[in-house]
């Protein structure tokens, strides 16, 4: 089956033959194998993991918000945000966590602002996980 991982800025993975993919669906992780039933689900913030056919190991990336569509022969992931291990800067991620946590504690936030701060913390934490 083919994997397509697209963001508004780039085609991160396009028409890549894979054997499986694990996505951070909004309600929890979901592993998709060949022959999976068609579906559409929303993405949460987390790590996408996939195995490229004919290669050893698992490739990983951070994705946040968007949609995943499973159709016969393909998995299409449309993410608002995506970051690879090579793009993660450890000091920046740590600072994002501290800044967002301080915002949660010190500011009176709307529900949307609160959700955005939690999402920033989650993105930074997953980015740090990619480094390990």
C-alpha cells in the first residue's frame, strides 16, 4: 500500500510503498496494515511510524492535527504540522514546553488558548521523543 503524508507546506512522503503505518488518531494510536477497511479519522498530536517496503527499521515523524484517509491501496495523511527528527532542535523544544506551561499557570486563557498551549506542549514532547 502507498503512504502519502502532506502538509500545507510540503509533500513529506509521497507515493511511498509501505507495509504498515501507525498514526496518532485523535482517540488513540491506530495501526493500519494492507487490506484495512476504508475509513477517515482525525489526527491528534503524536508520532506517525511507518515501515517502508524492502527497508529495515521504522521511520518516524511528529504530526499534529489533520485527517487520515484509508482507501484501498493507500493511506493519505493530511497534517497541519509535521516535523522530522532532523528538524527537531532540543533546546527549542524544551523552551516551548516551559513557555507553554508558564502560560497555562500564569495567564487567564480562553478554552481555545488553553487547548493551543496543551498542543504546543504535546508537540514539543513528541519532538523530544523523536531525538531518543
